[in-house]
C-alpha cells in the first residue's frame, strides 16, 4: 500500500515487481532472532528499515514510500480513499552459512 498520491497509486490491480523495485519500500525491522537471515515481503532493493509501526504509518501517510500495514491501523483511511492498496507476495528462504 501507499498514499493515494504516491506514484504507485496510479497502477490498477497488480503492480509489476520491476515497478515496485523503483520505489523505496518501508520495512518493519524484527529485532529478534526468529527471522534472522529471512526477508519476507521485501520486493524492492531500496528499503528503509523502521523499528515500529507508528513511524512506518506516518512515513506511508506522507508518501515517503510503500509497504504493508495491519488492516486495523489503516481501515478508516482506506474507506476515506487515502490509500492505494494492492497485494504482493515475496518471501525468501533463510540464508544458510
């Protein structure tokens, strides 16, 4: 998802991965060892890692980048047309040493 005025909002339906990779993706950082070596739902080589959802939400609202958010945090803004939403799936396996 991205703010309604973000460049990705002009796409209807599925957005090509090549296009997603041209924009900064905001990614929530997991500081635990549970996901060490894994990148889940990361589709852009250009990422900003954020430690909390409130900061990510604020950045998304300001049009800084794109990324996923829990529905309960954005449902009202979706209903008001403030977001452009789409689906993507990318999860790479853990990196082995």
